[in-house]
C-alpha cells in the first residue's frame, strides 16, 4: 500500500472526566496495555514500518518506552504539541504537512480493531477516492454498561449515514444532533443515486484514507478545526457541487483547485471498462462498512466505552491480540482471580480478594482488602480493610484504612479518609480546592 500512516493522539480526552486530568488519553489502560498500543500494533500488522504520531509533548517519552516494552518494530516520527494547547484533529494534521509525500491513512489513538486496512485501501484505490472512511456497527448496548460516578442518562452519540449500496459512495455523514426531526437530500443527488441506504446504527471508526492534496487544502483553510465535524462533511457535500474558477484575489484556494489527479490511475481508468460511479467528478468520498466477519472494531472515546472494554477484557481482546500478547494479561498473584490483571511491581497484602479487576503498576494493596470489578491505575495505595466495588481509582490516589468506595471515580492524587463511605461519587481536584 502506497500510504503514510498517521496516528492522532493530541486530544485531551475531555469526555473521560477525571481519568485524563493527569494522564493522556492515549495512555489510559486497557488491561495492562496503553490505549495507543492497539492502533500501533494494527499498523504494524498491516505492514507499516514508519508511523507519524501527533501527540502532546508529555507523551513523547512514554511512546519510546512503549516501543521497547512491547517490542514494536515501528519507526516513529513524533510531532508534538504543547500539553495546554486546544487543538482539533484537522489542526493537528496540518502540522504534518511537510512530511506527507503519499496518500495518508489517519487513525485515532483510541481505536481498537483488527480490520484489514488492505480492504479499505482497495476501495479507495479502485474509485480514486478523495476520502475513504471506515464505519462500524455499534459494538455494544450502552444501556447495559454500569458506569461509575454520578448517576446520569447515557447519551448515545449517533451519526446519520447515507450510502449508495451499489458503489459504497458516501452520500451523507452528519451527527444526528444536527437534525431535529427530519433530513433531506437534494433531488439532483437522488437522480444520480436512486438507491440510497440511510443508517443510524453505525459509528465512525475514525480510520480514514485521505488524498495527500487535502493537506495543502487544510493549510489554506485554517478555519476548519475538526476532521469529523467539519472537513469530512464538507468533502461529502462538496463532491456533488460544480467547481467555478477561483477569484485570483482569494486568499484560500477552493477545494476543486487543490485536487491532484494520479496520472497512472487515470490512465488505467480511461482504458478500462469500469463504470465510474462518480460520473467523472474529481472530488469523491466512499465508505466501507465493517462486516460481521471482518474482525472487531471499537472506539474507547468515552467513559462508557472505557468501562465496557475493561469489564469485558478477557472476552474482547482475544479478537485483536495474539497468543503471546494475551499471555501478558496473565497474573501470577495467587490472591487474585484468573480474570484479573495485576501490574508490575504491585504488592498484594495478606488475605486480599481481587476479582474481575485491573490493577496497575507499583500499587500497594494492604491486608484484608476486597476489590471487585474495579480499574486501579498506577502508584495507588489502598490500605488495610478497604472495600472497593465497581470503581475507577486514578494514579497516585490513596484509600485510607477501612474505607468503602462503590461505583465511584477517585481522581488522581486524591485521598479517601479512613472509614469513609463513598457511593456514586466523583472525587476530583475541584472538590479539594473547594475544601481549601
């Protein structure tokens, strides 16, 4: 595949609440693997040996350690952005402008999939597509996921997707929230595509193949900040428009003037009996819907998704990890159940009972502690006699003696007092500041 791979890992993960206050979303644990490990391994399996990673400055060091720890054979070209910068996905992609020499495969750092990228590439190449997106059916029913923290109604972010089933051309991609009760398609579009299927049960996997000329277009249009929310809907809509000659005084080029045709592909298409579904239009968008027999695809972009993937760890990860990788999930700690992950350097006290939980590295767990269905991050101290159920305990938190924490989130560096009873709460830095 003549593609350059880019992983976008600069997001702050604001929908993860306390989990990403002091930890990059890309380093959130899925079992004992950092989240970004999965797109990196997927790209390695697809045959890439060089990957551009756009991330926060604080992630550069951990990325180098990750390569060594998990023996990944990738050469990383890391482009950093300041940790406190608010930068969208399109903004981040502009930073790679001078490195892009081929069409590019863009992958979010929160994607877990074993979908064969070759299949997406074949669709992209066959149709000389400007944009080709991977879509996937929802992987789980959100109403069945018990999320720790304050009780609230889980809002499912859904897209409305319209596709020509005969060609896989992407006719519409928009957030359901953009429409009140109905939506419409232009008659001119329906005349060219009389058979259109509309889906509301698909999720954008945030795996895209883009033409390399889209990077200069983005550089000219700095007002576009997000790929999913702005750039992709623009391309999908604009593919059905006529391009007029640009005003020479205009500061930014119209997208029609940015299009660069692949001469070799154009020659093949001109000489073949292939019927162009886009009727000669140069700007074109396509999508591949992952079939039930085409692997696994999951985005860990919300607290609900993070909770679900870790609670179903031993059922989901065998779909995307090798036997050698799965062996890293096994624990030698005799005081934990088989479906647990216990990190390196973690000590369990006498008469501990750990079930269905993930415990990070270098944690100190006191005697007579009960931990059930929890996610414990790194350097956490849990003192004697504590009971933790269905909770997430973030890095360097401390749970003092005989405390009970149920269905709650304890933020990084926060302390739960001895004998305290915490239920359905989020203990955060903001709470500490209020006390002061």
